[in-house]
């Protein structure tokens, strides 16, 4: 998680416009020094920004809004029209998932042509585990009449996408449940910081 900003001058210009400061101002320099990695920046709270000199409530909220917009834009830009690989799902959701401090379990609903209909967080766990049940996982899928397939995705806050025994066991249990209720489970993907693991591609499902 040492993803240093590749282009600090450009980022300084962006924050300068948001905060109405000069790019080389003390406020901008302090901001980029206090949050030296993208991970740190996206993990920061409004209170963290307000703790910095010359950043009050208004400027802190402007920063938070800009980060939220950037994350949403990245997600929409990477949204695949038709899902053909696990990498496409990883690229689609990584902006929302890889910086989360807790494990989140997401269900992605697809139609018969593998087009994404929706995605939804169904469980939020601890620093290293999320409690997942078949009921909470399949309920949002069953509410959409066009859903015929599903892909499950969860993050590892450690940044390491290596699946645990529990990941493999839960994924196969959910796949069997899907077979019973008529929803084809295509894959279960673990999101890491810079890579992912597809249980289907690795032969775990």
C-alpha cells in the first residue's frame, strides 16, 4: 500500500481549485504531506482533514465530496457492458473496495447475457472477515426478475487477495444454493490492493 502519488503537481492543482488555494500554498503542501498515499487519502475522514491547519468544515467537506465523486466516476467509467472475465469485475469495483478498512461482501447481479444489472454490499465484517449467509446474499438477487447469474466479490483489507479456506468454503456453499434456487454463480472474486484472485479461474469453485 505504498502507492505514492505519481503526479503530485497535477493533484496539487486539483486541490488548489477545490480549496481556492495556490498549488504551492502551505495548506496544499500540508495536505499532500499528511496523506502521502492514495490509500491514506481515501481512508481519511472529514475530521482528519479538519485537523489540518487552515482546513475548516467547509474545505473538509469539499475534499470529501471531491473524493466521493472521483470514486464514483472511476467506477462508472470501468463498468463493463458485458462481463467476460474476472478482471473486468475487479476493474469495475476496485475503486470502491480496495481502500475499505473492513471486509465487505458484494453481490453482482447479471442477466442471461452477462450484463450487470446491479451490485450491492450485503455484508460488512471485521478487519479480516465478513459474516455471510445465503439468505442475505441471494435476497437482492431474487428481487430482480431479470437476474439469472451472480458474481460474488469481497475485499481483503490486508491488500493480499489470497483466498482463505473460509473464502473457498463459503463460495462453494453459495454456489450450491444458487443451483437450488436457479441462479448460476459464475465466480467469487477476492480484491487485493493491486491484484485479485478469481476462485473460478483458480479451480477453487
